[in-house]
């Protein structure tokens, strides 16, 4: 179940994920969106991507799927 109260932590997870992406993908995202993620994330929440673990195998909040889908549809997807 998606929970609104989890979004600050989800934004932190998305921020960490974005900071581990290649520059081309990151440049495709509007800076204002990245600023919004940074402004709304929980800075006290600890999250690290596990090295040598595929993204699909990472332990992440369900809420980040919604955010990543938004990013894909608005910035990375093709028509």
C-alpha cells in the first residue's frame, strides 16, 4: 500500500538513486524536479544502494516506484 507519509523517505531513496545514474539520464530530468525531490526528502533517513545488487533486487520503498514511473514517463520515455 502506498502511503503519503512515506514520501519524504521515498524522495531520499530517489535522490540517492539519481545521484548514482549516468550523467545523460540525469541531465534529461528538469532541475526543478530534482530540486523538489531534494527539498522534500527526509535528510535524516539513511539509504544506500547495495553494491553488486541489481536494481530489481534492491530493498526500496514501494512509493519510489510511483516517483520513478513519473520520471520515466516524463523524462526518459519516448513517444
